[in-house]
C-alpha cells in the first residue's frame, strides 16, 4: 500500500486536534511541550494540504470552521482508535511493572496525587510507587526520577511539560482570629493584619500574595510574625489555630471552609492562580509504567479544573 501520511503530517493532525480540544494554540503548546508558533505552523501546513481553513483566528481566540469541526470529529476518532490499538498491543506484550519514582510538592502530593495512587495500583498491580514529597527540584538523571510535578516550572529543553491545572488561590483565616479583629475589606487593610508568610526553600524569598483588583493583576508583599518554609500546610495549620490570614490554594482550603474551621476573606479580589505542571524526560522510549501513569493523571485532571 502506498504511504499517505508522513511523520510530520501525523504530528500536525495530533496538534490540530489538541488545539481544537484546548481552544487555544498557547494551551495546546503547553500540553505538547512546544511553542505556540510551532502549533500554528503545524495547523497551517495541514490547512495548506487540505485546501481549507480549519480555524478562524483573532488576536485572542481560535474557533473551528465548519470544515474544521468535521475534520476534528473524524481525525480525533481515528487518533483514539490508534491509541486503543497501541494500548491493546502493549498490554498483550507486557504489563506495566517496576518501580515508578515520582517527585511531588508536599501540598499537591497530599491533596491531589496520594489519594489517587491506590486506584492507580489497582489498575496496575505490578507497578510499585516511590513518591518523594518535597518542594525541592530534583535532578531527573542523577537522582533517577521518572516524573516530577512542579509549580512555577522553568523551561527546560530536555523535559516535556504538561499542565495539570491552574490552582486558584484564596485568603483564609479562622473564625477565632476574625472575632478579635475586623476582616479586611480592601487590599490596603492587609497591613493591619497578621499575614502568615511562606518562604521558598529554593531562594529563601517570601512569596507575594496574588489578587485581581478591578480586573488588574496585583502582587502584594505582606508582613506578619509567623513564617513557614518548605511545607505550605504549616501555614494552613497556623491559620486554623488563629495565627492570622494566609493565602493558600482553594483545593487545600475547601474542606476547612466547608466545616467552618476557616473563613474566606477578600473574596472580591480572588481569581489568581498558580500552574501545576507535570514534567518528564524528553524520551521516545519511556517505560510503559511511566506512560500509563501519565495517561492516568491526564484523565483525572479534568476533575480538578
């Protein structure tokens, strides 16, 4: 049979489908670990081959044309069938096995990853999991890690980066703390409060608090008598016990907000977030245990958005 699709074209089809799913070249690029310009070029090559426009583009958005919708529906289905065929063949050849070594920040580990691991192992019982809970950036090569999850990850051409979620931030305090001092109504009033600090272990720098103020991003350096380093959950524990205000992730605070241990303040300024990113080495021949764990996380991240 004559070959119809080369590697570049198949890659362009994958990137087109990814852009259609994400609704953005930028988000598709983050998912694929490449630049938005590379995604745009791939889509343009595909449009030139097909002789039709697949997207309408503005400075902020992309939208599928009617031709694009039809092409996406059929192409995406074909890619899914290829993926299933690959999984079927790999499953018959070899079950995932061995030790999976993961490095995860403490907070994200406790609230996102650790709760999922029993389910993962139920699906892949031959895989053992060695999880390193720390905010220290590991060296993949020298320390032998398969996967790392990081917040504020830096670009690295040797790694593939895929966004897991943009974790929204909230400012919280205990009812006991707020009973003794009025809750802040404006960002300027933060200076009147004990604001629990968190110090980055990598730099020793205290992190600023992030807000939206009339749709504009604001970054404020707060002050207080308490400072935690390395483990964000220390700040949460202090806040629960009346030490002051603390800015943390909504996914951490939600259970304490629900049971009344914490109260959210400055709700009119919320909306900022920090991205959590899945990192793994740029390697065509990833062990099967790594590939299935990546797929497992990608399926579950939809629940975190």
